[in-house]
């Protein structure tokens, strides 16, 4: 089975940096995704990691350590529009999602 | 425009009244999936389909049926809805079952069963 943990809520100030951690214990592993979901909307793809290390995409970066079962999503230069839920999902030919982390950005 | 569409977007119904939520994608994707999303539980997979006429159960299939007669369509059927099926439902598709393929989600269907 899959066990994916991430914090429920985080709050940060506009312009700051926030790091969302995700730990997982899964029966198989073929990659880890991060999705962003604004309230009432569909999830949208942010990043994919399959090898250890950091993947950078503009203001967003994602890190993976397979040996530790650990990933984080780093959001830099926070903007108000970044207020959303961030979903960690582990792929084992089937995508299993964590419960999501709600990030609130304050002015 | 490449997209996944779902209908209806909102539905209020009563216990036991059969309903169907439609899902359609125009990206020629082989893999399609249904999820439900509940507070504190995240997205949970109900059923998935790897191609036409190939469907399989996800984590929470009880009370649901699906069919895949055409590549683009993947309807979700609730034969006898119950209040515990009140939830936000998402259909998703990806190129194939490959683990590296991102899933594209429809806009969601908010279902309330009274």
C-alpha cells in the first residue's frame, strides 16, 4: 500500500520562500509528482522527479531522495496567487496522492 | 484546445436514483481515471482504464461502475447513490500508463446525495 504524508497547512508572507515536505512509504516507486490545486478547481501539474536531486522550474523547485522516501516542493518569491493546495503524489503505475498542503500567502 | 471535460459540474440527487457523470478527452490519451476528493483524505482513485474495453478497480470502487467503449469517453455510473458518495469527483487522462506521464484533470463534478 501507499502512505504519503505532508503537512496540512502552511502560512507565509508575500515574497518569502516556503518549503512543503512530503514523506512516503510505498510498495513501489516510479516517480513523484507535485500538483497545485486552487480552491474549487482541478489539480494542475507542477513537477515530476524520478531521480534523486533537485529539479528547478522558475520559482518552483522540487527535490527527491529515494533512499529517504522524501521530497519537498520549494516555492520562492511567493505571490498571492500561490495560495492553493499542493498535492504530493507517488507513481507506481498508479498515482497515489497525499491529502495536500494548503498554503496561505499573506500580504 | 486540449482538455478533459466533465458533465454535469454540479448535481444534487436523492438516495437510490441512478446517475451518470460523463468524462471526455480530446487528446487521444489511452489512460483515463476517476478520483474522488474528500476533505482530509486527498484524491482517491475509483476506477481506471488503460484503453478501450480495459478497466480496473482503484482504491475505492464500491458503489461505482465505469465503461470505456470509446477512447475519448469514460463515464462514471452510480447505480444506487448513497449519501456517503457525496464528494467532489475528478476525471483525469494521460498519454498512457507510463509512470512519467502527467495526468490532465477535468474541472470536477460536485455531487450531493440527499
